[in-house]
């Protein structure tokens, strides 16, 4: 079995792990009593390796390696009820003229006023221009498209689903984040397909129309939300690197979010694009031989020093 990093636990120790979660402290970075890793996730994956790292109040990075895939799974959990935690969608644009381009995720960090905790690659994109295929709303860009998306506005729960056209642009969610222009606090990133909708697999996940994309195992990036715990999950599954990690089908990815306890989840761009940054370092193992692939946009978890003042 491959061993990377720290916190390795052999199969002889997995029974102890399952008995202790969530009320035990473990040496070498094993889950502690404050860890949000659900026992169902650990029971289903039976991971040989589990480690975690606190990114600050309300945010943690988790890594699991399971021989059942084999899967190398990277997760970031964020308690979004904390007003200091925020999401940012960062487009790959030229600093000179604002034209669309493609950049590695590590080159698209949010504005310096916020502390970057973690980031992942975002939507699928056009290879020639880097323009995303789905909707994108940031403080500097506005693109509307009828594809599934994650929408977020400070002080509101994240929303995942299919946007609808409105009289003033496009609505995202029951409260309708009106997409009137740039410069506001709303953040939207597109993806495909929606994996979970209110705790159920959202559709056939493209099995009928795109069987190779849906059923074959690939590196995957996805986002999910557990409404009961008000917890967002960023997920990257390494792939195309056996015996380290085979990747997941979309059905396996949807099940992963069910085991996490998410009600809603969205698949983002995957394959060689799948990248997770924690702090300032690439944490996963991108599948392209050259490392990080330049992509069209990215999604970031940040700590905003002004976040709580926005709710006053």
C-alpha cells in the first residue's frame, strides 16, 4: 500500500479508529473530538490513512486514503455560519485588459485583504479562451448561463441547483440572487452535473448521454453543503494514478457526498484540472504530467476580516 505524508494507520488499527470517532484524540493527525468527519464516511471507506489539519476556527483540511478504490481523497470542511468565513470565485483574467485566459489555481488567489484558507479549480471552460461554460458572478465579472451552479451571498446559506431566468437577469435559489451587474457580494460558479438535490441523487448523472464521463473513474472536484450542520465541503479525489488513486465515477462521487451528510452537491471540472490548494501549497496530486493545469476560474474559502461587519 502506498504511504504518503503522515498519520498512516494500518488495517489492524482501523477498528480502533471506528470505535473512537468522534470522541477520541489520535496521534499523528488522526480525527479528534472536534472533527466533523462522519462515522458513515469512515465505515464506508474503511480508510487506511486518515489525517487532518486545522485551518483556523471553523475550517479543517482532511485527507483519507482507502484501498477500496484505491482513493486518495482531499476534503476541506467549513462552518459557514461563522461570519468570518466567506467564499470567493476568482476568474482567470489578464491584469492588463481583463481578457479571459487560463491560469493554474495557485495563480488565482483572492484579493490580499482576505486570508486564503483553501481553494479548488472551478467550472469547465473553453480551451481556446478559458471562458467558463456555466454562470460566473464575481466582484469583477458577470456571466449568465443555464447550467447548474453554486451561488453564495454573505449571510445566506449556499445554494446549489439550476438557475432560472428572471426579469432582471437570472435567479439563483429561492431568495433569487439577482444578477444585475458586477461589484456586489454575490458569488456564483458553474459546474456539471448536479450530484445531490435535497439529499437525493439529482438525476442519472449523465450516464445515458455521456457514459464515459459519468461511469469511468476520473480525478474529480466537487462542492457540497450539509444544511443541518451549516457546513460546506470542498472535495478533490485524485485519479489516473493507480495504485495511489484511481479516481471516482460520478455515482461514486455522489455516494461520497451522501456519506458526508450533504444534502446538495455539484460536480466541478475534473480530470487533469482537479487541484486543491491549502494555504499556499498544492495539496493533492494533479494527474497531468506537468502538474497543475491552467483553468478558467477557481473557488476559494477565505477568512474575511470585514465579514462580520457585513451582517450588522
